[in-house]
C-alpha cells in the first residue's frame, strides 16, 4: 500500500514559472517549492541553504504524510506526481547533509528514500553509503 499527498495550491504557480521563493512564502505547504529552493542553493554551492530548504520541505512533508494516513510501513511513490516534492526534499536533505559532513543523517535519508519508494526513481541506490560523507556531484 502507498500514500498519495494532496496537490498543493502552489504547484500550479510553480508550473507557470513563479519564483519558488514567492511560492514558498505564499504556500509553505508547497513541497515542490522547498525542493526547488534546495536544488537551486545546492547548484549555487550554498550547501547550508540547500540543507535548510530541504529540511523544511522534509518536515512539512512528514506532517502532510501523517495527516494523509501514512504509517512507516506504507510506501510513498515518486510515480505519484504530488509525492515528488516530499521525495525530492528528502533527496536534497540527503545530498546537503553529505555536503556539510553529516554522513550519518545522509545515510538515514538514503535508506528512508529506498524504503519509501523501492522503485528507486531518484536512483539513490547507485550512491554508496560510504560516499555520503562528502559533496556529491
């Protein structure tokens, strides 16, 4: 069994090209905005900002998952579009945690991603746990 998150109002604004900062400010539950902000900060080399944005998306996503009936034994599939913001935030948290030297947290995030979506749509299985103690390319 799996859980599908509800579509956020901000998702439409993002799809129309609205700046993710504006979307996150207007709709803090738009997980896609937090994931986009994390990705942008990581691409710019700002690992601390990437970590912070990803952590917000991850925690807001956990709250949404729980309110949608998620339990730790249920999956959250990337194939369901509305789940992508949460899974991308968790991926961003893994990546940024590795970049700032939080290898233990990065490895926990990797395992959680594989547990939530065994199809491994984000291809985290290719990342060796030992490599999660440095910035990933």
